[in-house]
């Protein structure tokens, strides 16, 4: 079987075999799944937020990292690529065993216990099942319905992130429904049907319905880097 595609123009990963926690607790090694999506943008934001960031395309990469970002893109495609390259179960097990994980847009859908189409019909697709929410795909509408919003987002301590509202870009975005008892809602957005959950945390897992890598504001990435630092 051919290996997964390497990231064109991305930052070079560290030498093979380097231990995942060789930076002490100050600068964790955080990977960005590099099969699809805004990989370069996430790498830059993670670097700004205090992590050493690398693209992840192999099991060896996964074995090294202290945290993993699952970027946006197309959740079905990402799931199928993970399965094709025999990484789906590897990622599932690492997340289940406590790997700090941040899913954005499609990556958040991939983390969910279940996914539906925009009309609530169950979606048949590979999922990691690590995040105890139901993700409604394209919940705000298709590409033409993309929008930006200023969100009050809570940090890891439950208090609003310092610096005021965060500008969020929603592009074919999901929202999160039926959260389990262990899931914290960190941000909502107002819709005609009421407030909808768009940022959640469940222990070592963080998920956002929007694309934080596109706004130039590293605060949500910084919160995730802190999760990875805590281990």
C-alpha cells in the first residue's frame, strides 16, 4: 500500500525516533494531521502559541506527539484517508488513552460519537467516537452561507478568554448537539432556532465548529497547547 501524501511546502519534522517529550513541559510537540485541510495555517498558529509543530502523516509521527490537531476539510474524506492508510484505529486509540486532541470544523465532526446531515439524518462515515456529542454537518448552510461572528469563548478555567471576543470564520460548519455529561460548552452562537454550541471541551479533547486558524488569533490554539503541555 502506498504511504500517505507528504505535506508540500510544510515544515520538516524532527529526526525519526526523537522522543515525544524531549522539550520538558514548556514547549510540547504538537502534530497537525496532514491528509487534508489548512495544515500550514495550523502549524503557524501552534508555533505562535508556544508549541513545536509538525505535520503528521504516519504512525511514527503519531507516536511522537504530545498533542494532535485534526483540521478542517471534508470529514468523510479525512476519515476514509485515515482508514486507507491504517491510521484510523491508531488515532482512535491514542485519543482514547489521553492524547490531547483539537478538532476544528471537519476534524471536530470526525471526533464525535455520531454525525448527522443538516436535516438530522444519520451520516454514514468513519468517526473516532471520542467526543460525546452529536455533530450536525453543514448546520449553518452550504458554502454560500459562510459567515463570521464575534464569540465570547471560555478558556480552560471556565473564564472568558482574555482579550475580548474571538473572531470566528464559519465555513460549511457543524454545530454540536446532545452533549454528554462530561462535555463543557465553551461558546455558542445565536441562530433563528436559538443558541447553538460551537466550542466544546471534554477533558483532553477540544473542538470548534469554526476555523480558528483563519482569523489570525492564536488564543484557542494557545488553550490547546496548554492541554498538550499538561499531558
